């Protein structure tokens, strides 16, 4: 009989005592290039790709939504909206949980939703010095390169994500300054070394039966590596990127039927405030929306995506 998967609340409260199985290291093919090995059309505009990724050492799914006018304009290139999943979810989450397909029907943009692995943390894993799997390279270099050569993607791009995808959005923009014209985080982990955040990240990794140390190492012994991946430590590099940051307090109001989501949202409140204060101190402009209550859940994230759309559209050159 399969063992029921623990809830997010259980993991957060018991992370320190989590028992995990050894991680299996991915082995990227030396000298290989990423390639599309499968293509399955779900409709006139939406296609699921299978991408063989040397940086991850595996084949991964990627969902792509093309503009309505894509087929009728065979020589045109298009800007790219990069959408990142949250923890313990998958590449289908944006189309499953939101109206993103219909929302983008009249927008001249390609939307891409690559898988981020079981944890949903789109980063290069330390993995005891092996540096793999590397989901950042998969997202930023491999997938985008394939979109340019196969689906006429242009070079102008923005990134947005929920939860661990919110982390990814700001981490990508900070670690690759100037590559993304705008970035949006909805309930993201933006200060990975803030009080309790290493524990939260360890819980996310442990829930997928992986050893927490394989992410970036120990937050004390491998602190330099943690800082290399921490949006808070890299915040100055975000200057010049359009930024949208939203976070609920999770403590009052919001959805009384989602106490687990409210608990998790509240856990992220202080580090999100700290990050926003860091941006102000550095003189980095950002649009922020901190709201009372709320939950770590898609109904709030869909609202925040719509609220952030004017900023993202500007970054895409659509306004």
C-alpha cells in the first residue's frame, strides 16, 4: 500500500526530523546539446515538448503557448513570457490552475512553462560538488535556445513564478543581469538565508525523498554558495529590471478553508518584507503588493499575475 504523502504543513513543522533517501546524481551527456525529442499538440496554440537536457541529465517536459497570430505570420519573432511552477507541482500548473491560455489569446507573446524537477526549485544543485542537475541552465539557456531555433522566439523575455518559482524568477534575473527585462514573484522565497528559510527549503527537498544538503550544501559550511543563489544577496543586480513582488500575511482574513496555505504564506511574510526593504536601501525600484491574509494558493496568484501584467507587458514591449 502506498504511503500517503505528508501535507505541506506537516513537512514545515517536522522538517528538522525528516528522514530522506540518498539522492541520485544526474549525469549530463558530455558535449551534447539540448534537443526536442517529442512534440504533442494539445490545441491550435498549445504544445507539449519533450526536451533532452544535458544540463539535467534527463528528458523533461515543457509546455508552450503560441500567439494566436503565430501561424499567419511565419517570419515574425515573438517575445517570451517564462512562467515557473511552485514546489511539488509540475509544468502543467499554470494552464491547470489559471486562465493563462485564454488570457494570452490576444497578446503577442510566446509563453513557456518548463519543468523544474520534483521540488520545483529551478536552480543548479550543489550535489556534493557535482553541480547537477542544473535546472537554471535548462530553463534559461537550453529551452530558450530551442525556442529561438524552432518556434521563432525573440530575445526579449520576462519571467514570473509562484512560490519556489517566485524564487526562480528573481534568482534568474539577478544571476543573469539584463537577460530578463522584467520579473515577478508571487509568494516567493526571496531571502533564502532569512530566519527559518533554510529549514523551509530543506523541508521542500526532503518531501521529495532527497537529501537537503544536495540543494546548495549546508547553509553554514557552504554559505558562499547559498549567497550566490540568494536573491537578497544579489539584489543590487536587479537594478534596471522591472520588478513586481507580492506576498500575503496569511494571518487573518483570506481563505478560512485553507489553513495550511495560510500558515505557509505567513511563514514567508517576514523574509519578503526584508527583501523589499533591501531593494529600497539599494535604490532598486519595484512594485510591491503586501496584503493582509491570503493563502499560499493559486486563486491569489492568478490575481497577482493579472495585477503584474502591465509591468510584464512593458518588459515584453507590448505596451
